C-alpha cells in the first residue's frame, strides 16, 4: 500500500510539471486559486494547522479575519506550486522581470568581496523563484540543501528541477552537507538556505512571536567557520506575476566565548528578522506543519506520538 501511495504521489507531481507548465500564465493562476479555495473549504489538517500558526503571528485576530488570512495563505501556497511547475519554462528575462529585490547591493557587493555569501530565507512566497532570480542576476550558481523525500523518485524530480534552475543541490545530511557548503563559501561562492524550520530536532531554540521554537544552526555555523556574510532575506507576493524580496543587513558574528553561544545569538537575530517579515505579510508564510515547541513536544493530554506532528508535505524543504 505504501509503495502504491508513493507511486501515485510521484505521478501527481510529474503530471504537475508536465501539464501546468503548458498552461498560459492566467489559466495556471486561476487553477491555483480554484484548487486553493477547494482545499480551504474542506478544512483539512493543513488548513487548520495554518490557522493555528497564523493565530500566533496575528495576535487577537478575530475568527472571521483568521479565516480570511488562511484562505489568502492557501492561495499564496498554491500560487507557489503553480509558479514552480511553470518555472522551468520561464525565460531568464521573465524571471528577472518577476522579482523586485530591495538592497540587492548587499548580495552583489558580498560576492564581489570574495568572502562568500549565505542567504537565509523563511518559507515565504516562492523561494525557488528567488533562487532562479539570484542565478540569473549574479550569473553565478549557488548551493542549497534539500530534505530527502519519499519516494526517492520524487526527491530525484526535485533535485533535477532545481538543478535545471542553476542550483547545486545537496541532500540534507548534517556534517557532510555542512562541510561541502563550507568549501563552496571559502571559494567565494554563495549558499541559499531555507532556515525557519528545524528538521533535525536538535536546532537552536529561539523565541518567535513570543513562543519557543527551534531553527537550524547551519547558517550561523557556516558564517563562523568560513567568514562568509550571513544575509537574511524575506519575500512576499504582489499581484501576479510580481514578487518582492528584501536583502537585510548582515548578521554579525558576536564577540562571545563559545561557538554555541555565538550561534544562539545569530540564530535569534535571524528569527527576529523573519518574524518582522512574516508579520508584514502573514499570508505568504507557507507553514502548514506544527512549528512551535508547544505543539511538537508532549504535554498535558498529548502522547509522544501525537506530538510528532504530521509528516512534511511532499516538496517541503529544510536546512540544518
């Protein structure tokens, strides 16, 4: 039964890449909105979890407003998928025209310095489109990591998809991936990491919208090990096909004793910047999974099995 489900999942994603990219852009956008509204009305686990997460982002939100936000969030999420299925067919000029980046000099100056650059992003808007823009704008490929998905054929699809956009993709794998990323940075390259959700359960605890969660230590560790610039980036959608991005000031390495202490301060700084961006554009934060420690860890009335949460949706990316 599991093998059948895996084959069906792989086939559905294959159909998306094969079929959606042939649709005219307005038709793909309309299809995305229709699918999003259908899923939203059914109020499955993903939608109710999104609402629970948004309730922390927008405190004191009314039930009616929360439902509006979750509907907008599902439309944003399905817009991501429609765009991603079509992205391999975009011309380089179309990619450049779709993305408007504030403070792009922080990226280009960092690369020109030869120090190496780490871009750290939350799950906002379309991080794949942002990556394609970065390759086109800098004329330089970058390295990222991807969670190993099941079935393996689906993981291979995602790797091939991102490599077609100019990315080098490493499997999420602790020290091995970290070492390869460090080598790329020491050579003056750049790395992009989606860095708001810890997949290892051994990340750095941070405060995020007033509650504790964990975020991956990788971006801060790499900056300390290599001397590369750590640049947070936040994304948000405007009217199709436009997306905006903001490159924030570098996160400095603090003058503290102890690597873990430095990593904790830097990761909290990333969390604060991500939180500000998400608060400004909550509908574009695609977090349909359990995220805060209060939801992940056993507590009154919950068993450890319940605390584990649902498996990440196929296509979920993570870094460590």
